[in-house]
């Protein structure tokens, strides 16, 4: 099952509710995987960026070979979830 923009929004909303220090976004770009660690102070700006830059299926609007493949929130231990 692929991720959706609704799940992305939910991840940020729950992170705020739980006072989580980070949201983690797993990206695949041209076959290379990376994890972006977003600190609490940047939640609003980064959520807005992802909402306007990715489709409802979390594929980048300008490059279909770039997509979000994983989401998590919490502290650094959560990195293993989306690895």
C-alpha cells in the first residue's frame, strides 16, 4: 500500500499533538534513498512545502522518480522504522 498526502498531514498533526521532536520523511529520488529529519520548529513550513510539491500519492509534481516512501515521528529511535 502506498502512502497518501492524508497520511503525511496526519503524521504532522500527531507529531504536534504528541509534542514529538521530529517528523521523519523517507524519500526515494532517482533510486537513491534518504531520510529527512524535520525538527519541530520547522513543521509548519515543511508540511506546506510537501503539500504543494507532492501529489495525493506523494509523488513529486515535477519528477515522477521522486516520491515519499516512509513517514515517522518521534525521537531519533524512530529512524529505524522508515529505514
